[in-house]
C-alpha cells in the first residue's frame, strides 16, 4: 500500500501566530499550482482573521524556494493549451500581490536559496531574515523568460542600476549582500532561528496586539552585524552603473566589453558570459519593464509582466520558454537554441508587442485583474526597496 503524499505546504496555527511552511524539499520547494492556490486561500483567511497577529513564512529542507515549478508549467502546455500555463502565472501573481500588500506583519525566513517565484512571495515581507545559507537570484533570462513576479518593481528600487545588473545576469547574492542592498532586513545565524521563532510566538501570545516595532525588537535581539566580502559586486556599483545605465541591451554589452578590456575582474567576465548565453528577447523585455517599473506601483508592474509572460507562453514570437525548460530542466543539455538568437534580431516592435495588447480573442485566456489594495505604511520594505 502506497504511503500518502505529504502536504506540499504545511499550515501551523498557534496562539495568534500562523506559519506557512513550504514542504517540498526534494523539489527545492518549487511552487506548483496547488501550492499557490492553498497559500493564497490561507493567507487571505489569516489576513481577515482578527485573532491572527503575525504570519511566518518559512520552508523545510536546505532551500527556501528555488522558484516556480516550470516543469509543471511546461507539461501543462505540452499536454494542452498554452493558457493552462498562463493560469499558473495568474495564480502566482495574485499571491504575490496579496503578500506585497499584506495587512498583517509578515516574517519570511530565507535559510537557503531564494530565487524567482520564491522571491515574489517573500520580498515584500515586513521582515526578511537571511542566514549564512542564503543565496538570492533572479535567473529567468537564462531559462527563456525574464525576471517577473514583480521584479520590475523591487529590482528597480535597488541602488543605481544594480537591479538591471541582477536581472540581466542572474548573479547570485549572499545573505550579507542582501542586507547591504536592503533586500534582507536582519542577519541571524541558522542555528538561532528556532529560538527566534519561539521568542516571537511567546511574545505574540502574551500581547493582545503586538506592534511592528515590538516584533522588530524581538528579532533584533537575535540579529548580528555581517560584513560584505571585499570582492563583492556590491562594492562595484560605480562600474555597474556606468555599464548598466545604457539605453539598450546592446549598449550595456558594449560597455561591459570595454570594461573587460580595462580591468581584470571576474564579475565583468561572468556578467558578459551570462548575458551572451541568455535569451535575447527576455533581456530586452526585462530592460523595458525595469525602466518603466521605476515609476509604477507593484500592481501596475505585475499587470504589465503578466501581459508579457502571456506573449512568451503563447509563442507570439518564439518558443523560448519551452526551449529553455527543455534545455535546462527536461533534457538538461544546457544548450538552448534561442529564437531570435541575437540581440540585433529583436526589434523594438517585438518588445512593444510583448508589453501591450490582450488575448481577448482567446476564450481560454483570463486577464489579470488585481484588486485595488492600499499599501502598508509600517513595512520595512517600503523604505528599503
């Protein structure tokens, strides 16, 4: 007799505290449709429950969340219509938006890698706790997509053009670098996380209405100062700004090539290597969305990204999403054949089309209609991102 499948998301309900625990460690806690659906329903219920004073988002295993389950999205479309995969992103963006505008204090614990869709569900949390195990990345351009889940909002709020750098190269950040950039709020050693949770639960249980500042004080007792390594790209912001301020992807690549001829620094070589192996259409879509994202709110950013994702899934210009999933996740030959294959073959008209229009002629496609929600004023992310 087969053993029952464990819950892919665990919901623990304590005294005034709710925990949402990703529980798919063998799949790197990647988010499938059912996980997104359950998390949305529970998160909404917790927000509307006056007895809930704090929500904690964490994960079992060595990875917080490696992103969306692209293999499932690939299979949705392989077995049916492309709009099946679009419905996955629609559900994901609804959850991202709910948590980005959440009315209750939210603590996310990144004890391991947080990438792509994992960033989308957690980066707007009131408190974002990193450890020595934390790795942050938005690697979508390397797998046929572009940074989404609100990346055009939160990456555009980073210092200078560091967001362009992260999104166009897929560079990984450490927990210390996340703190320096404001992506993380507190560094706490992994071995102290259980004690932190216990202290938070004890404090919340003892107070009728604990304030954000009280929660912050408890977290601060466990937090440590952490230094960014001297060779970190965090200290190369001036050079990054000079390269990634370009108005086109071609201009950015040319600037990096000139810099590579002048300095012998590994990050420059790595950035060029990544960008030259990335999906050209995805690079150009992302540059456009992050530049426009600087003057948009999170709702507008998600809605714009959803239109572009739908064009990518619907093969408006290419098969790149499916080719990337095949090369990186299915066959794993890591040799995707992008179409168009060169930056100069991606026209402004192609990018414009991917960022506009709808699919109203396709009855299987549903638009993303996010409700108006007031942003929180007590969230650390508001000042940091």
